[in-house]
């Protein structure tokens, strides 16, 4: 992650590790021109939903929960953007999809969200 110290990265790395323990699978998305890592994409599917997040830097992360049948082109049930640790923690704290407290209505994606590859 660009321009941050090991101490500053620690909570973000801990959140990523927690998501690994929770079953997320990862893809590293390269920037072929610069020959460096452009983003990290993580995803898991369970209980009829797909949860995913993309990290571009410590303060540029986006996460969402979709119904399986709406993924990847439909509207999410839930979404967040911001710092890696905050976004992953919020995603992991969502109620399980089969419980009454879980998000159940789709919502239009926020136009304020950072979209991977868009800048």
C-alpha cells in the first residue's frame, strides 16, 4: 500500500487476514503498464449472497453484498467505501444473509463510490 508505514498498515492487514479466515478468496489485479499491483479483489459466496471487496490503497476500498442472482451486474443489497479496515470490518459484521436483520432490498450503487480502474 502506497506511502504508509508498517504501523499504519497493521489494522488493514489484520482485517484482510480476518476476511481470509472467513473464507474470502483473492485475486491480485496487476497494472501491466507499470508492472505493479493495481488492486486486490476478494470474494466469497454463501447463503445465497456474494460478498466482495476491492482494495486500491489503504484509504481506497469498496465492498458490497449481492444476491447470487444479481451478481455481478445487478444492484447490491449493501455497499460501503472508505479505508480498508473500516470497509472489511463493516462487511464482516453484516448479519448472516438468512436472518431477519440482514439487508434484503437492493439499492442503487452510490455514484460517489470509487470504481476499480476508474481512477
